[in-house]
């Protein structure tokens, strides 16, 4: 799956009026980033590499598995497949989006 496809899927899940009220960056290493801005309205999902309230680092394959429901995000975190910088409370709320 491409970065563009993953970004579009996340854009559809976040919508334009998300009550998530935070910025999150998924850092997928050499594959790029997906940035969610759910502070401003309308909410947006882009591939801009900006500062975020919470940055989640993982491989693109693990992101795909979590997004498709094949891998539980908490399990991935406990296995060390996900690294979180910033507000851990926001990371916990990501289940609403993913």
C-alpha cells in the first residue's frame, strides 16, 4: 500500500469535523509522514512534516496492520513496534481514529 493510499484512508476516518482536538504525526521512516491536524476546522490529514502534540513512529507495514485491524495498537506498543514522543494521552485517544 502506498503512503497516499494510507493518507486517504486516514483522511476519510478523521473527517472534516473531528473532535479529536490534537495534532498527531505518524512518522513512517523513509516512507514519509502522515500529519493529522484536528485542532483547526476543518480537520486535515496531509503528508506535511510538522511539529505535533504527539509523534508516533512505526514502520509502514505495522501502520497498515493496525489500520486494517490485523494488529492491535496496544500490543504493537508493548512489543516495541511503536514509539511515542509527546503527549501519551493523545496516543491513547488514537484508537478513536484508527
